[in-house]
């Protein structure tokens, strides 16, 4: 599978990006409270209000318990964010860090594509 970038761009120009290498990509952290769930919740809310846009060459969606089954049945490739523990390739593991009022996504191998 070829890699490609997905960026989340706020209306004020701040962005966070990651490169997808596999079917599954992980955003992790050592501790609870680092902002992973908050990041997903902010994306969900801010995408719906237009305050964040997603730059991706594939369709993008955030799954909920109610929408996961429908999203997984969509034909073709798409990017779906959902909270789940799975196996990931090492190059597809990222750490989420807070940067004042936004986030920075860094690849644990040091090759991430953050802005």
C-alpha cells in the first residue's frame, strides 16, 4: 500500500498532519489525559461546523458506535478514525502532543509529517 498524507487544517491556518502507511494507524500516548480523545472530539465538532477542514485524497469520516458498521460497508478505500486497539506497523505509530491551543502529531520513528 502506498503512503499518503492526511491534514487537519483549522480556519486560522494551524494544521496537524500524519502519513498513512497501512490499513491501520495508531495515535498513542503514555498517559490518559494527553488529549487523544479530545483531539477526535474536536475534529468531529469542528469539521461539522467548518472550523476544521480535512485534506485527504480519500473520503474521510469519524466513526461512532452507531456509524461504524455503515462506514465499514462503504465500497472503496476511505480514511476512518475510530478509537480501537489493533496491530499497527511501526512506521504508522504516532504520538499526539498538545501545542498551546492545538495539537502536533509526531511519528514515533521521528519521520512524521507535522506542521
